[in-house]
C-alpha cells in the first residue's frame, strides 16, 4: 500500500510543488494550510511534513498536539528560519527529522523515504513480536464462557509469580496450552519451558529422567546426563499427569519444591536450581491421597494455586467459537476450501457430549474438513466419533429415591459411626477405609467428632 504524506504548508505554491514531487515518487498526498486543518486529516496520514511557522498554531503546536493524542505518526519539520536551537526544540518535541529551507527536492525525498522506511520497520517489528506471542495468547485459547473468562483472569494474576500451579481437568480440555500461556506471560518467558509427560516415562527410568545421572550410576550409564529439571533451570517445568508419579520420585519432587535442590542419580553432590513448577492432572488427587497412592505433603505443596478447567460439555457456549477457530486453522494448514459451518452442522456439534473435550472437537473439525466437498460444512459432513464408551451403570437404579450419591455416602458414614458408638477407628474398619481417609471425609461433611 502507498504511504500517505500530509503536507502542512501555508505557502500554496510550495505545497503544490511538494505534492507533485511526492506523487511522482509514488506517495499519496493530503494537504493543509494550517495546523488546525492538519489535525483533522492526521488520522489518515503515515507521515506529516509541516512548516514550523504557520498562521494560527505553529508547527510545534501541531507536533505537541499529535503527541498528546498518543499518535505515533512520524513528523518532519521544515522552516526558513533554521537554527540549531529550533532544530533541537523540534526534535525534543518528537520530530523525526529537521529540514531547513531552502532545500532541494532530492534532499526532501531522501528525508521522507528514510522516515517512511523507519516507520515501516517499526511496524513490522511490532507485528513480528505480536505474531511470536500469538500462539499462547488468550485469544488462541478460545473461550468466551464465564468459566473461561475466569480462567483467563486467573492466568493474569498467577503468571507474574513463581508460585506452583495445579491444573485440574479432564483429558483434552487444554491444560497444556494454559500451562504454556502461564509461562509465556511470566518473567521466565525467555527461559526454557520443559514439559514432562509422567505417563510416558517408565517407572524405573523416571528418577534419572527428571534429575539426571552420573556416569556409571547404573548399567548403560556411559556418560553423565543432566535431567529435565536442570534443563529447565531459570524457566518452567510442566509435570503433565502428576498423579502417575511413583512414590519414591514423589519424595524427590517434594524436596525440589520445598528446597529447590536435588542430587543426580549416582551422585552425592547437591545441586540447586531455580525453576517454577506447573503440574496437571486428570484424576482426583484427593482420592489418590485417601488411597495412599499420593503423598499428602506433596499434594498440598502442588495445590498452592489450583485452576479447575471445566469440560467442554459444561461450557457449550464456547463450541461455536472453537469450531470457527479450528476451521480457520485447518483452512490454512490443509489448504481446504471450507470457509464456514452451517447452522444445522453447528447444532449437531452442540448436541454431542464431547468426552474428549476440545481435543476431540478439533479432531472432528479436521476430519470433517478433509472429507467435505463444499465451502460450507453441512451436518452431513460432521463425522463424529460414535464409538461406544464404557459408562458407569446408572446410579438412579440402586440409589434410594430422592438421594444423591453424596447424600447416600454421608448416610452410610453416619450409620457406621452410630454402630461403632462414635469410635472412628472401628467405623473406618466397617467402611473398609483407613482412619485418615474417614477423618478426611468427615471434615468434608463438616463433622468434627
């Protein structure tokens, strides 16, 4: 696109000469004879070329007014009364260059071309920075529901801190994207972000993967290798599916969280690191706590700032925005001709349960776009995953009428306490629970004794 130069000069003949020169060089030109008229036209300009001496307000007044409006339009000032003092005053007010009269047209074009080039470079730099950060900005974590707006607000508050965050939610809700957003908007954004998938690492290798090992620490350890935590020093570690970490490793994780220190496998040397820990789980860690599969002290150390991400079926108002987002994404990635989605197709998406959450929706949109033959996704194009899923038996077939599961559970616990005459240890044995597990449930019920 052509750059537009606003020429502010009260001498009409000179204004006309400058206009012809600029148009010959490929610029669009707007003209004004006063600063007051120039302010009305400045919004459409890419650059302002103004005389300092004007009827009414001066060129410096114009420059000051533009800057007070938070305008970033580059301004070049010209005057027949050139002096070092005038030039300094203009530059201090925000002018990008100073052009003393009389000047040659070649000199004029050199100054204007340079100013426009600098402006373009600055604009390009801003756009590149925006593009770099766009992947993990909140508008890329699509959601306009009240629940998602609350999560975005929480990210804003927790990202600048170094506190541990626990992301809870079903598989496919976007826990990994939110973890990256927290890192990207934190002071550690320029440092490493190391994701550790706790389900993919064999139990016997997890300690060495997380904390590294020394040469000779075990058979096959032919070299020294730093672990994931060392690789993330200064940055962020994201422990995905933290509930699958075995007990012995949980002890070392607790030490890292509390003391910021650890030893490599096969070494007695204590190493200190500066990492922020983000963790995610799709299981109820409190239930794992009751069953003795997860350390209580580690749970409370991880659960400093919990963020619960609701499943897609509980925020279906986000589905239209997610679907449009994925259509735009795969239109580019797949070179697809699909541009939009019909109302009937959208209704089909809204009625689906989405056990796989956002990940399943994205897969469905991609699959449907690959197989679609038109520019609009129709209901017949939407290929849902209709594979049968194992579901728990309906609870209303055996729960007492009018009672919820929580109410039924509480009635059983109260009956056990009654039969045990209030003895918690005996009641726990009747229920097949540990004494601590029973105490936890009683606390949840608001029963102290």
